[in-house]
C-alpha cells in the first residue's frame, strides 16, 4: 500500500534513515521537516496520508500539539519518540506512539497498521512496537 508520508524529525540522521526505509517500502516521502510550523505548512500544501512525528522538535517539545493539529486536519499521525511516557496516557487524535529506537521491521509494521486503519481495513491487532491510543 503506497502512501504519502511526512516525516517530522529534528535529528537529521534519524530522518534520513527513516526516509530510506519508507522509500524502500514504496512510499512517497513528501518531505522531512524539523519543526512544527514547517510541518503544518507542508501538510496543508501537500496531500499527506500519514505523519510520523517526533515529540521533541527543533522548536521544543511541540510534537504533541502538532500531532493533535495534524490529526484534526485529517492526517493519520504516529508519534515516534524516545520518550513515550510523555504520551502514554493517550492523546486525542493521533493513532499511537512508536518507541525509538525502532528497526526497519518495526517501522514497516507500524506504518502498514496505520495505513490499513486509515483505509478502514480490518486489522486484528497492533504490532508490538506500537502503542495504540484508542
């Protein structure tokens, strides 16, 4: 299932590796951005299916609020963070959180799950790397 994905990650090497993984899986990475404002602009200017959002961005811990706003605009959102405790109580809007570090298999399973949910396809369970909010 090919989709258009936005990466919101301020660590350049992490963003680059994630881009390579997603493109190898056949997805179109719309952009990779490091701050909330640029992410919102990019999401509004492009048709984006899924946003992978880090919690701590170059403009501070703005990823949680960004995830909510992107979800309100119709995007499916997965947080990716080394600090999953910041959102483990759940956040209204985003689908869930993927704990970093995560390997290529974990990214593939989480992205596949999120895109199937977005498409309304039945999914039996979430992959173990992903904590689903609701």
